[in-house]
């Protein structure tokens, strides 16, 4: 019996190498424990997710900036059923929109160490970097204690 | 610009169907041609197919010519498929409207079809999750139910909306779907049953969610001068609006106010020269119970934050301020993505032509259809007027 994971042609995680994307540094920074994004060198606009061309001025020179690794829960839920292929074994898990501290920027991420009922809007969380089996990097958050 | 009318409708039974994508196309073709007098296949110059995920769910690309063959059509002016996720159906109607209004097409068939049920439902869920930004939102497990759960949590937090108020949306729509033989779910449900159904993505429970449904819907559209050849009661598309803002969930201006809906509704009503208060009935995109509550607010039927009170007071029921989702909505008909927008127009047309059971017949002169997609970042609104 072939598992669903093996039958699935793609997974959800971005391809991160320099051969596949121009934002490869984002993933390299994750490996160093840093959450980063791009800032337009022309107009100074900071956008999430990292980009190669500015949506405001079309400038194509980008600088990498570090984002806060701490934030608070803006909204959260949990996937208790109906998970997509590749995530079935993770059920139940918490998904949240996290408001980063000190900057007008939110990110979507899983919260790894808590159940839905244990969290409230406004609770503090901090960055956690994970390694996938094939060595790719991704980020989640955990409760800040 | 020429006036554009809907002159006939077709529907398949919706549900977990023992039928393929192509078979649904054949069924809806029969239903459509049975409904419309004087409709000759040879005269149909345009076919627009609204299908959101056919590439993945039916493993079929390039569906428009395939659907044309299933329906026995050989379009000579336009043949294409529209993809705008859950708005694919109304998008298909907008394309046909544009073609007919401009004179490019004289007679168009619009069909929305989706085959959603696969042997492995996790595969359907994966395809649905790719409607969001797959690499940055889907990757975190976000999909329709968890996304709308975030919306519901914020609406409860910001405005004090209650679980009971959300549940009442399902109770209302189930009451109307009880007289809809095409609906996936046509049984009445109690509030207790909604509130004790299994949690899917808290605070949302199973009965807060529209189903995973197979189905098709179709309309025939033509220009104003030709309309009377086909029906005594043409239904004119008098206003159209569509607005889109953002994609990534964390970048949305608001989770609880749907600004593109406000824009789309204002544009459609202005084009038609009427106000929301002139509507006799509406079909709104109740993909989840919370969605319909936000739609009351952002359509301007009540003040922001008062959507829960609006359903509690029965204002969206027959006899209230504006009867909404009389076919049972997405919550009870189910939501075959590309078919939904077309089926909403089918319901309003059949209401005007008195082709629906008396239990849910309202009729009237003006109707509004609202279709949304993705992270509620795209909204389409259509204003329909009964002619004849």
C-alpha cells in the first residue's frame, strides 16, 4: 500500500535553494534562527513575504532586514479534522496569525506547543525554526514563557 | 451596450454523486435544454465553463471543449473556462455578460461544474488549501475551515457575536433547503444539533461549514431583443461589481470587514440604479455561518457588528428585512466551487419565474447574488431584475 504522502506529487513547503528561488537567503537566515524579510532599497518599503521587485515603486534592489522573533496571537484556531495530504498525521495542530512585536506586520504560522483551548488572543509567542526531513527550513511559533 | 438577460436555467442533483465531471455536464445540459423553449444547440455561439479545481480534482485540464462535446455544443464565437476559485461561476456569467453586451455573442450557455468528492478526501483538502498562497498560508495548515475559523474568532472578539447567532444561520438555511430537492442536505436542523456537531476548526463546527459537494448549474443568456423568443419572464442582469484586495491572510486589511464586498456591492447597485433596500431577495455566499453574518453587515443591511443580531431577529428570513439564501445556501446545497455562483443566479431566476416550491417562494422584482472566493479577498455581486 502506497501512503498518501508518497502518492502526492508536491508538498506545501517552498523550494528554497538558490537554483529555485531568488529569496534563498530567507531560508539561509532561518537556518541561523533569524526571521527576515526584504526592504526596498529605493523607497524603503518593508513587505511580507520577501520579494524581488517592490510592489510600490518597482525597485528591484532589496535589502534583507531582521524581523522580531517575538509576537502575540492576533487570531488562532486548530485543525481537528480534514487536514490536507501531508498534514494528516499532525492533527490536531494550532494555526495562528501572529502580530510581531514593534512592527506593523503579521505572519501566519503554526503554534507548536499548545492546544487551541490553552491560547488566548494577545498571548505572547516566540519564533521556532524547524527542519524538514529533506533539510529544508520552515518556521513556527511556540508560547513565550 | 446591449441589455443582457438570463432566459433559462439548469441544475443537477447536488451531493456526493456517483457521477464524473463529464456526466455532470451531460446531466446539466439535459436539465437546461428541457427548461428553455426554442433553444437550438446550433444557435449557441458561446460557452463559458466555470470550474475552479478541475485540473486537480478531475485531473483534467482544458475542460471547455470537453464540456462543449458533453453538452452537444459547437460554439462559433467564444469557448473558454473561467477560474476564480469559489467565484468561478459568477466570473463565467460576467464573461458571458460582457460578450453579449458588446455584441460579440448573441446566445451563450454558462455552466458551472465541480466534481469534489475523491476516494481520498485529503487530496480534495490539499487542492482546496492551494486556493490560498500555498507556500506561505497553505503550508501552515490553513485551508477554508481554519481560515474562516480565524474570521469567526475575531468577529466574536471584536463584536461579541455568539456561537448561537452563527448557528441560527444554518438553522434558517436548512429550513429553506427542506423544500429544495437539488440540495446536498435537505433536512431541517435544530440549533442544538449545530452547536453539538463535531468541532472542525474551533470555534467552527461541522454544521457551520458548507459541504464537499459534486454538482453543476447552468444558465442561457442572450441580449434584450432576443430574450422574449425564449421566455415570457427574462431576468435582466442590471448591475455587476467585482473587487479584489490582497491574497496572503496575514496581509489582509481586516479579517472581519470585507472591503471588496462593499466595493462590489456599491458598484453593482449603482450600475443598476437601485439600493440594497430595493432588493426583494438575495443569495449570499454562506460558505460558513460566520460568512453570512459578515455579509449582512458589509452589504449594508445592518450596522457593523450587528450581523448576529440581524439573524437573531429573523431579518434574513421570509417576512424579514431581506430573505437570504432561500435555496438553502452553500451551507445546505453544498459548495461545488464553480457551480455555486451559477446556482445562485438559477435560484433568483426561478424565484422570479415562480419555478420554486411555494414554501420558499418570494418572487418580487429585484434580486442580488453575492459570490466570494479565497481568503474572502475577492467578491462579486450581481443585481438581477425581473422583466416581462
